[in-house]
C-alpha cells in the first residue's frame, strides 16, 4: 500500500525465535523431542499459582478484563499508589505506549548498540528516529549516551540487564547516571530480567520514578513468572506520566486470563526463588564449561548466555537438526553470536552434549 507512512515502509520486521511446531515440521522431529532455548522463556513452565488462577477464572471469560485487580496487587507488592502503574499486553506494549506518548516526527530516541530491538522499532513506528550509540564491551556506554543528547532527544532507553547480551549496569551506577540526565528527557529502564538478579545486587528500582520523575521502569511477567504466552507487563512512573500513557492505552488490550494469571504469579515467591536459584547455578555451570572449552561468551545476568562461534548459522542449523533451538544474533549485527536461553538442567545437558563437540571440531580444522 503506497499510502502507508514512509517511516513504516522502512521498518525492518522483528524476527522472533523459531517456534517448536515449525522446527518439528521442517526437520521431521517429534514436538516433545525438541528443546527451545531461543526466547528466554522460563523452562520450568508457568507459575503454578498462575495456572490455578486461570482455572478458577475460565468461567468468567464472558466478562471484560478487570486490570484493577492486578494494579491493586502490584501496588501492595511494590508499596506504591496504583496511579503510578500502567498495565500492558506484555512489556513490549508498554515500550510501544511510551513511544506513542512521547515520540513523534522530528523527535529522537537514544539507544545503545546491541540493546533490545524493540526500542528502535517502537521509535520508528512512532515516526521518530533512533540515535544508536556504539556499545562498550557489548553493554551500554552511559557517558557516550549522555553525550548524544541533543535538542531533539525525547527518550533514552536502557535495558538492565540487557537482552541479547546479558550485560548489567550496577544499580548505583545507573541511578547516578539517571540523576545526571536532563529532567525533560524520559529515561526508560527496562527490567525484564530484574527478578533474576541476586537480592544482594538489586536496589528497589521501583522507587526510582518517585525520586527521579523522568524515569519509567518497565517489567514483565514473561520471564521469571513464566507466563510469556499470557502477555502481561507493566510500567512504573510518576502518576502524571502514568496517566498520560494510560490515555494512549486502549481500554481492553490485556485479556482476562492474563490479568488473573499475573495476579497469581506476582506473589508466588516459592516459584520465583526456585526459578532464580536454578537459573543462577545452571548459568554458572554453562559459563564454566564455555570457559573450559575456550568458547567466547559474554558474562550474563539474565536467563540466557550469548556466545561466539566460528559460523553461527551453521552451528544453529546443526542444533536445529538435533532438535535444539537457539537464537543466532545476525539481526542484531552480532554475526557469529548465538544467544542460548538457560533451560532445565537436563535440557542444558543435551545442549552441551551436542554443542561442545560441534564447536571443538570446528576449532581443530
Ligand atoms: C523479553 C523482554 C521483554 C519482554 O517482552 P514481553 O512483551 O513482556 O514479553 C522486554 N524487554 C526485554 C529487554 C526483554 O528481553
């Protein structure tokens, strides 16, 4: 359609991790023999409290969703007023709502190279342009991002920990940076992997918007809570900013089951702690193995590890044929890097047994 906006026609479509069904058909494999380590989902499945809540709520599916029950629970859990919250259809929706609220033609976003791809998509879809700041050690170069601020800058995006690199800016360092950014620029702190941080390495960043009114913290139920398919995320901002974003948000973008699932998952502390501790020990085990085999990887604070191989496309293809789905990062401009989500111990075993011989052989050639 020629009448589409020119900046929409220039948008590169997002490439998600390959779904299990497609891999099963393409390689003639049984779906239950496939392990998906490609989209940073929780390998333990959904929070059991989420499942229980969904079962209880199926009967009321004829009702429109009530997001206020989730807002009340979040408000209690985070110790903040409901007026500071925005609920989204996944945190991708929050990212898009922020872009639509604050960005338009002639405006600019500041984004780090190798940062989560959605910031650039949302920026461009809003008609604005992205200033991509070169990374340092695959992470955000905060000083360079600050230096990139100009009169067009409206939003500065930070993923912490970042996906796809797993890099992390310590909270005291990030808060100092935030305090130094001009107050008229929105700083988005995307914390999709916040709950995977050790309690000792976390500040209560949910309180940042109250201290730094230009900050929006974004979190999700897709990762540690295990309900990516239910599509629920949220933003924390000043009541003024939350109110502006909520004007843009269409009223029923979240579905009923997602809302009840998230409300259940939020306080399923046993599941959250189990997911965090297994992830941490498996991540350490994988990183030690990669180090042992001289495989180049980026130390990660998330539920995934990004590593370098000689030929990512061919390694990925070999793994697919063995029923293991990982994520090549070509579309991030990270040629020959693969992002591997941390699975269950037995899934990681299978990955290691297929992957290590594959790359050790390639090295010897
Ligand atoms: C996975 C992820 C999200 C979550 O997206 P949802 O829409 O909530 O599923 C957001 N930001 C980053 C950096 C992520 O890795």
